[in-house]
C-alpha cells in the first residue's frame, strides 16, 4: 500500500471510534523509509482513541504496520491533542 492508503486506513479507523469525526485530522510524512502518521482528535475523544491501557491505539498501529509491510517501511502512529 502507498502512504496515502495507510493514512486513509488510519483515518477511517479513528473516525469510526470518535464522537466528533469532523474534527479528526490525519497527517502523514515519509522520511528515510519511515512513515509518520499524526492523528489529531477533539480533546473529549482522545481517551476513546487510546483505549484502556492503550489497547485501541496499539491495534491501530498494528493494522497500519501490517498494511505497509509490502513496502518494508517503518510506521509510527501518534495521537496528538
């Protein structure tokens, strides 16, 4: 998958989790075989995206890594307020 596809996947997953999907913004930057995805959500939705003990954000990271595996690059997903 391309970096735009991985970004779209993360955006789709996050928008499905939050109460305010219109506020969600996802920015992807690629540098030296590393794809960094920055997710911004409403302050009320941060806990929903992170989940208990970080399980939901961990699952999102796992899916993003699995989607980008054919490219052989590293993926970093960060949740930002």
